[in-house]
């Protein structure tokens, strides 16, 4: 009876833990913008696919520990707008 390992990650919006496959992965690109990232492309952070988590993340400022860097509030809010626009198209 073997169990398959399920990776767990923290949401940088609400701080709750969830299985990795239920979260959206974000990363910083070469220009310093936050983008929805693919696996294996540098350090990543995770958000629930929930506008309340996006808004909480956008309202903060300073260090994002999982990215090991400070991310300005306007950069965070640009990602929130991008995610909100994508969600409306679905």
C-alpha cells in the first residue's frame, strides 16, 4: 500500500497550504515583471486561483520569501490585473 507524494505549497496571497497542482505558479521574468510561470523556470511562488488571494497579494509590499526578492506593489498589482483579465475570458 504505497501513497503517492503530493507536493504542498503556500499561497502568497492568503498563506494557506494547498496541493501544488491546485495553485497558479508565478515567477519574475528578466525584466522584473511577475508572470505566470512554467515549471523549471527559476524560483516560483504560488497563488490560489481565487481573486481574494490575488487582491491580498497585490495589496502587500516588500519581500516575497519564496522568490527571495522584494516585489514592488505596482508590479504585484499588474499581475493581479492580468490574472483578473484572464479569469474573465474563461
